[in-house]
């Protein structure tokens, strides 16, 4: 149910996701939804927790892979986003991102401090993993030696967020790939 809810929230956001959409996506009736969760707000928070856990694990699998050089780790995370957007485009929509959508609606975090904590914790984890990959890339020579790991991690997060926004705006996966390639070219020697 949490994964189905996250799939709806990541594309439509909280306000534009109806209870009917959530029930249809999860294959449950409204009564079952409200028996499991006190409210749409509670479901959102739990789905966001699940979403950042799952996406964090998939990113960590790439960023912590010692078999890959630093550049391959960083580009591999961006490849995950492109693959999701490509798959979603075959269904006629963007994959979306629950984190980006929620960040773009700052009142959600202001209304529920749990949301702000989840987002901040996820960003901290993502930045730490990216910084580690950048350091590895500087050591193995696949990334420029003058890169600041923190700034580079912030650049990659910005690319990820931009990819998600551009996909929602209708950019095709091929165009997103070109954007990523251009962004990554600034990181290589």
C-alpha cells in the first residue's frame, strides 16, 4: 500500500492525489485505507518514509559499489533516474519524485515537522554517499582532482532534481540523457 501511495504522490503531489486514486492504486476500498491509516496525511508521511528508504537503498547500492570507479558511481545514480523516467515515459507520464514534489510544496513540511525531518535526513544521507563517491573518484583519477566533494554532491543532487522537474515538464528521456551527459562532463579530467 505504501509503494502504491508513493507512486501516486510522487507524480501528482499531496494536494492533487485523491483518496480515490490512492485506493485504486493500492487495490483497496476506502474503509480499508482508513483502517490502516488515520488520514491521508498519515499515509503520506508513511509513504514518504518508505520512498526515501527504497530510493536511498537503490542509490547506496550504486554509490557504495567498490567495484566501480567514482565517476561510474556518480553517473550510475543519474542513470537510475534516467531509467525510471524512460520506463515511465512508455506509460505516457513522468516517473516523478516524491522528495522533489514535496520540496516544491514547502507548506507540507511546515504543516508536519516529520516531513521536514524525513526530507532533511534523506538529503543528508544522499549527500554523504555522493561525497564518498566523489572522494573515491578523485583518488582513482576518474573525477577531477580539484572538485570539492560537498559542492559536487550538491551539483549531482541538483541534476537529479532538475531531471525530475524536466521530465514532469515533458522532456523526453533522450533529452534528459543529454542534460546529464553535459552536467557530468564538468566533473571529468
